[in-house]
C-alpha cells in the first residue's frame, strides 16, 4: 500500500568551486512510497536532481500525510 510522506531535505551547496562560501536550504517534498525508507531514498534522488551542485543532503521523513 502506498502512502504519502512529507520529507524535508537540508541541502548544502557551494556557490563557486573556488570559494568556501556555501548556501544552505531546506526543501520539502511529498513522496508517494510504500515505506519510510523508500520515501527517504526517493527524496534524496529528487534533491540531487533539483540541486546538482549540492555536496551534503540530510534527508528526514517528518510525517505521514495520507
């Protein structure tokens, strides 16, 4: 059975490769998956696609929506 999970991903990405300045942001996803572990993995893949310059991705499933 599929459920909809709310997943927050904290993303750290460098603005320029030659500079140590970085940007941190949190992105919210609603993921349809069969388990929390699957939702976690799917959110990480989506975050990497949306933010390819990211160097750190901290994924947390926060709640079950439906």
